[in-house]
């Protein structure tokens, strides 16, 4: 499964008080990655003389469908890899307000505007975090886990070959292996706050083929995720993972 990293769908523009404009030059995928979010946040921050956002100055101004703390966390990661054109004001830094629309695996930066000074964070205490892993459907989760890579892929036994084999026999051997490792495996795992599958947490829920199960179990265990978050704090979550073999469903 090929996953699309979080990217900038539209680049923002900063409008200065005197009509000056500063555009976004580029944005790298955020690291640590941002999970699945749907909501709008508004933040203020400084852009230095080289066009780099100072994420340490970032303050949450407003948020829709996400907490203020969650808004600040996601926006900080998203903007850290962005570079803007240098502020034409001649000052060492420029204070701006940015609206960010998170739309699942993607994000859109809207126009920025200059401000006289940075807004202060609204005083919000983070909610108590759960002691046990949450289901991905739990309403407490503001940012849902997103798989972004697996350290290993499935390793199937090699198909034996020899010079005496005919093209037809090679095709037959390939088809035999495809049938042997057909089907699908469904597993339940625990994704830790660090985004890694917790050791020993891979539980096979269902499988149409024991041979495929043995191959897919270590693959599932090697995957990494953008962890789920509550108010910007990573938490443990349960995930259900489906892996298919050569022929999903088999015969």
C-alpha cells in the first residue's frame, strides 16, 4: 500500500499592512508527521528575515473541531518545514496570522496577514490522558493515527528454477506460489505514543491462509504511524490492519 505524505495543497500569501505580499516558497512534509485531522485552526507566529517561520513563537488564536492545544501542536509541525519569501519590511521579523485547513491527509494554507503583535495563547488545561489505548473511533482523539512507512515488506520463499525448466513450467510454479500465498490477514495492533507498533501486540483477528499469516505478521509489526493525539499529546491507540496476499480472497 502506497501512502501519500501530508503535503501542501495550496500555498499561502502574506499581505503586509502596506499592501506588500510575502508568498510561501516551499514546504517539506512535516516531521514528526501529522496524522489524520479534519478542522480549521488559526495561529500567529513570526517569520524571520530569511523567510523562516519561528515555530517557538507560534500561538493558537482560534480552532474549529480541534482543541487549541491540538491546533498549536499540528500547526507547529506543519509549518516547521515551510519557507516564505523574505519580508520586504526591512525588519528582522514579521508577525503574521495564518489560517490552516486540515482535510484528512492533506492541508491547505490560506492567506496570511500582518499583525501588530503576537496574540497570546488562550489558557486551556489539557484533559487527563487515558491510561489504556483508545479505539481509533473514540471521540477523544483529535488527530487519528496514519501509517507512513513499514521497515520491511513481505518476504515470500524464492521460486526454484533450473536450466531444464520450460517457460510453461516457470509460469506454473509462479501460479502455484500465488495460490499458496493468496488470501488476506486481518490483525489488531497497539500503536504506541511513539508511533511504533508495541512489541507483542500483533493479534491475528482473522486469516484465510496460515502461510500468509506467518509472512505478514512481521511486516505488520514493523510499521510506523503518526500517532493519535489528544490536545497535541501523543496517546496509545488500537488499530485494525488488513494485509492481502497475491490473490485477495483466494479460491
